[in-house]
C-alpha cells in the first residue's frame, strides 16, 4: 500500500526575491507538498503516533519560509532538508512553492518551483 500526506495551498507572507523591493516589501507565497510516508498503521489505530503530524509539518515549512532568500529554489532546499530531519519517516515527496504576482513584465499571475525527491 502506498500512502502520502498532502498539504495544499499553505499561504504565507514572506520576503523572498532577488530585487531589493521584494526583500523589503514582501509578497504572498503558496506552498503545496506531498509527503510519502507509511501511515498504514494509522488506518486502523487512529493514533497520531502512527503517522506524520501535518500541523507540525506546516510549522516547519512556515519557519523556513520566514527566513528570507533570494531564490525560491534555495527555500525549497531548506524546506526539504528541515522536513527530512524532523520527520525521518518521510521517504520522499513533491514540493511546490509559488510566488503570487511576481514583479516581472507581462501579465503573470504567479511563478513556481517544483522539486520531487
């Protein structure tokens, strides 16, 4: 049996970007993550100890998003590392970080980085 936890559209205000204005003013970001972990025991036990506490995962993501970076790629790397260290039962996943209304020419709603591991 394959099991995963999915967190969709965690919206966070943060200060990531190459431009000085982005680091000063900030912007909204959305984080989506799918985490592969075996929670088959929780299907029967109804116990949090048999799965990953997604509220704690959200806190870990928010903590890393609070640390400014120039590149979303760098933020993604930090999130993956931090989540992996705090939740060793996670065996892989997919992370999407989206910057809403990026300051680039044209009518661009958002841009994202995607990492699968």
